[in-house]
């Protein structure tokens, strides 16, 4: 990989991957979704198979953590981008995650392998690579505008392998949301169970699903503000 213009990586090693059992938080999310979201609008796909998970791992060249396998053996994401379960953002199916990952690798190839072709920053400093794109970032969601919540398998020394980050074309600051997939799902469940959501009817009869506080219409903006991360986007 050619990184001709990037910042020097600090010395040291990131914290190791957290091994975790996410079955209890998935059960909490199942219960909340069943009680609060219209079933005709919000539909998960059936579970993925172990064969599909292994094919995905072979494509991206990363052995995914057990929690990732649990997530996709729960549901293989959702294919309707209009009504996503993560405050309006859809959990990507494995096939969609493959496509998004490949699209970003095409961008990287267009940049001659230079992850820092477009400048970016990171929060907290030293925890996540301040690159425009890194092929060891694995997308979990998308917002139809080239931005993702994803897993980071190439963190900087102040970070942790497998941490959950915000990244994408408009994310001028790459933000750590949680130390692990389980930690992110725990954060999500706590927000929902604590009543921090808006489910508002539209004229079309569909519903907008957003945070109540802060009252912003994109989850990336809202979670960044909740965590105290800087709100800087690439222009």
C-alpha cells in the first residue's frame, strides 16, 4: 500500500480484539424493535449461513470476530434502505457489505493506493487512522451517500482492534463510537430503551426514525454530538 502523503503512524500497538457474547443485547434489540417499529416497514433478512460468512472473510482477508458471526447468524442485514433499524440506517447484508467494501477498494486503486489522497482527521487522536479510506475498515451500515458505521481492523495505537467507527466520503473526522461491536450494540440498545428516539409519520405513510436528542436527522451527526466528537465534514 502506497501512503505517500499520510501522517507518521505513532509507535505502539493497539489494544487487542475483545471477545464477547452479544446474544443478550441482540435479544434486547429484538424485543425493542418488535414493540416499537412497524413490522410492515422494518424487516430484517433471514440469517446468513456459515458458508456465506466464510466467503465474506475470504474476500476481505480478515477473520471476523465471533460477535460478527453472531450478528449475521441473527439476521443477514436488511435490503430495504428506506427504513433502517439503526436509527434509519440499514444494517448491510453480507452481499451489500461486499459491494461497499469493493467500491472503496476501487476508489483506493484510483488513488494509486494512497489512503491519504484526501486529507482527514481522527477522534480520539491516535485511536483511528486519519485516512480517507482503509481496506481494513468493514462496513456495517450505509447512508446512501458513501458514509458508514463500520469495524476497524487497522486501528492506531490508542485504539482497539475491532473498534466501531464512523467513516466515509463526508466524514472528515473518523470517529470511534465504541471499543467493539458488542459495545456499539449496547450503546444502541441503551439509547432506544432510554426513550431517545423519534418515530415520525410522513405524508407517504412511512416513518422517519431518528434520535430525539440531539434533534438531528442523520444518526452520524447525532451520535457524534452525543459523544462530544468534532463535527467536521469534508467539503
